[in-house]
C-alpha cells in the first residue's frame, strides 16, 4: 500500500478546530502505546507551531495522517486517542479565555492611565496659559508704573535743577501718549472684572487689544521714530560731567528701589514693550488648546501684534530717510569744493546727462501722474502761503507806521471846541489800547503760524527735489536685471522717498490748506472785533458831537456831504501840491546845451522841450542814456505798446525811449523882466523880510519917504488854496517876492481881507501913494 506524501506547509490552510463530542465511545479506554507516542509527538509539534505562529492541523487531519503512515489500528484505540485529544483542547480553551481577560484588564488600565496623563497635560497647559496671562497683565502694570515714575517724579525733580537741563521736554516727547494707551488697555481689562484664571479672560484680553491696536500703533510709532533724538540728547548731557552727575543723583533719589543710572533706563521701555507683545501673545497661544472658543481670536490678535510691529518699523525707516534728506545745509563754496570727489562728480554727471535726454526726448521720462498732481498742488500752496505772509507783513508794517504818527499830539489851534477834544480822546484810545491789542493778536494768531507754516515747507520741498535726483539715478539702473549692492540701495532709497511722499504729502497739503482757511477766518474775526471795539468807543463820545441830535437819515446825508466836501478839498490840495512840485525850474545852460535847445525848439517847438531830472541808464532796446540836466524834445508820450511810462524823445540827433518820471517840462527864462515882477522899491527904502505863513510876521515897514503902494494890475482867479484871488486895482501887501523854490515869477501877498497866497509877479504893479483908486489900501510909512 503506497503512503501518500504530506503536503508542503505553504499549501496548507488554517482550519478552525471542530468542537469535541461530549459522548465518547467506551472503546476509547484501550490505548495503543505506539499511537500514544505518535499522539504526543503530534501534540508537541502542534504546540511549537502555535508558539511561532505556524499553521496547525485539525484533529481529524492528524488522525487521518497517522492512519495513513502507520498500521491499521483497532476501533477502541482510536476512540481513546480522540478522547485524550479533546480533553487537551478543553484545557487550552480555558487558558485562552483567561489570557483574554488579562489582556482586557491591562488595556483598560492603560486607557485609564492615558486619560489621566491627558488630563494632567491639559491641567499643566491651563496653568501655563494662566501664568502667561498673568505675566502679560502684571508686566503691563509694572511697565506703566515705571513710566509714570519717570515722567512725573523724575521729570519734575530734573526741572528744579538750576539751571534745568536744556531741551528736557524733548526727552519725554510722546511718552504721555504711550502711557495713555497702556492705561486704557488696563482699564478695559479691569472693567470686565474677570481674573486671568477665568475662561472668559482670554476673550476679554484679545478684544481689548484689537480695539486699541490703531491707537497703540500711532502712539508707539511716533515715540520710536523720536527715540534716536532721545539718545542723542542724553549723550549731550553726558558730555557735561557736572550736569550728568546731578541727573544721576536725581534719578537715584527719585527711585531708590530701582537700580537705574540713566534716563534711557526708563525711556527704552516702550521700545522693548511693543516688541514683547507678540512674544507674550504667542506664548499664550502655545499653551491654549485649539478647541478653546477664543483660540481663533487669540491667533488673530497675535498676527495683529506682529503686523503692528512691522508697520512701526517701516514708519521708522521712512522717518529716518526723511530726516536725512529734508535737512537744508548752508555750505560755503569751500565746503562744497571739499565734498567733491570722483563718485559725486560721476553721479552728478550721470544725472545731468539723463536730464538732458529727457528734455531732448531721447529717453522717455518716468511719469507718475498721482505724484505729479500732489507736487503741483504743493507748489500752489507754497506760493499762496508765501504771498499771504508777505501781505500780512506789509499790513503790519503800515499799521506800525500809522501808530507812529501821533496826530493827536499836535496843536490844532482849536482849543475849546468839542469836536477836536473828542478826536484827541478817540485817537488816544485807538493808539494806546485798541490798535496795539489788535496788532498783538494779529502777530500771535496769524503772523507766527504763517511763519511756522513757511518753515515747514522746507522739508517737503527738499524731499521733492531729492526724489527727482533719485529718480534720475533709478532710471539709469531700472533696466538692469542684476543689481549690485549700491544700485539696490539707490533703488530702495527712491522707492522709500516716493512712497513716503505719496503717503504723507496729501496729509500735509490738506493740513496746510486747512490752516490757511483757518487763518483767513481768524483775520476776518480780528477785524470784526476791531470794528466792534471802535464802534463801542465812538458810541461813548457820540453824545458829545455836534451832530448827534440829527436823525439817522439826516445824519447820513450830512456825513455824505462832509465826506464829499473833504474829498474835494483833498483833491484840490493834492493838485496844488502837484502843481507846486512840478513847477518848471530854470537851470543854467552850457553853450552846447543852448545850441541843442535852439535846435530842438526850432524843430519841435518850445512846448515839447523837457529837461532830465536825474541820470537815465538804458536797460532795454532803444533806451537812451541821458545825463542829469540834459534837454530833450518829446516826440510821443507812449511807446509802441502803449506804455505811457516810456516816452519817445529826441536828444538832438539821437532818438529813443526815456522814463517819463525822469522828465520835467523845461521853462525858458526871459532875459528882460516885466515892468513890475520884482517889486523893487526906490532907493533909500528898506523892508523887513518875513517868512511865509508865520503868525509872528510883521507888516512891511517903509523907513523913508515917499511911500508907494502895490496894486493888482489884472484880475487873477486862484486855482488852489495856496493861491489868492485878486481884482484889478486891488492893493496887496507883498510878503515874499518869490516862491519856496526861489522862483521870482510868483510872489506871496496878503490881500485886503487878510488872505494870503501866491499870485503871478507880473500881475502886480507899484504906484505912488494916492495914485490908486479911491479907498485903496494905505501902507505903513
């Protein structure tokens, strides 16, 4: 009988053991020793295979295999073997169930232990989160306390030094804004009345920080931008040993519990604090579970603090660039020459070449329409500010001139009349109280702000010019793909200046325009107050004036007539003064001038002859150079463009233009005087000369006989207040035989009615006493 081969292990399949039958055959009590040995070997092999994870055979397969490899057994022996095998299987099942229970207990114990560890980790994270929150709040309180100590106690004690440190207020510039925003943050946290251990405190902290983020940025960016000046100022204090020792002593006395030896120990705290906010918030975020309700808000707050620091650093960089380029240096020629080097010469040459290319159209210019609009508006504002400042200064100058002319101090020879008394009192009040107060307010509210605004224009103007220079440099390197370190620095500088101007120039233009409108409104209000003060002053004297009893319509009618009459008199006075000033004067002529005079007179007539009053130097085409006293003939009283300030004249062969203000009509004196212009008295008669219009003048006294009298030979009508009207045959008294310029063609006389004035000398005649008409004036003999 052929024994079948045992299949390879790789071809076996795992089969579950069939449950043993509870009823066994009685034949199973007879055992075959050979089969027991074979069964033990099979059991040992099965146990080894179970231990190492190998395949096992079922009981039926083992019995079948043993039946094939051994001799045929009897039925009883086989039953016994099956019974033994089933007993061993029952004991193995019991051991397996015990191990499963043990494994389940161990798993449960491990799960409980893991849960306990997770709970402990969450508790530790919550404690660390609470500690981080407490650190943020407590450090903020200590930070605010130290700032208050430095700005209140130390600052006040430093101001009591004699002398106090210079520019001490600049050391603490913008500190008040930083303290204000810090105190507001703490007050928002205190208002909610929650502690750091409270789960709702995190949300309260984030909401408070986000609501104040814009204020925090504004306060800290100005402080950090000015912090460089703080260090520079403190270094200047350190250079003075005595002053610095006093400052250190004040600091140690004011804060003995703090080991501080300088002001920057306190003033550097805001610089450190703004950079610490992101670190503290990120620490809180690290120890906060993502499932926390306020985790998203905390993450937003941390990102906001980081962005806030980035914007502050960018603003500080912009300010440094602006401070560098907006300064105006007053350099001498020697300093400028000393600054010249190959690099600067090459840079300026490249800029000039690029500018010429722009102007000639060889290279297109980089155009920024937004900036061009801002630049044009800035220059319009600059022109308006300078023009307004010039007008205000002129206004104040004329006001000063008006105040310096104290007409009320002059004796008007009108004592006893009410109107002059009221005028003096009103003028005194105006010049001593009302107008000086108005001038002071004008200087304080308008002139000084305008001067400050004019000074502020220097920075933007320099930045705009520097931007143009940097733009020319930038255009030269714009097309390059790879830039060197210096070229990259040039590009960054241009972008920074351009961005700075685009951001801040609109704000400056808006504020400057707002200041101009405000000052114009203030100017109007000042004049309104001045008119109110003057009205109140005049009303106090109104009852004392002679026309105060008139009705409103009658008063205005009288006022209009009085003003028109005053204007007429003023016009007459101005005309008479003009005639007097423009009166022709005679100047001795040289022989060459006489020949020119004859030539010009024959050619143009005597009415066209003018004399040059001062030296004329030609500054335009066709202008003549003329000497003082030179004679010319006027051809036209205007130039080809109709300008009456330039006259076309003939200078005796040369023709050209001369200013009309330097020409005066020439009066040709006569060689033979008329019979009676000089009013010469006969021999042996003398007279006392008196000054014109003097109250102390005495009448003309003739010291010897016979007596003569002066009569008007013709009728004469006065053309102004400085002249007097006469009728033919009217006797007059001659006070002066010439005018104020010494011209003998006019004589100062006194008529019968006591009026004094000038009359033409050739209108007078001298006759013996008694030869005149009846009732003529009898002079003193």
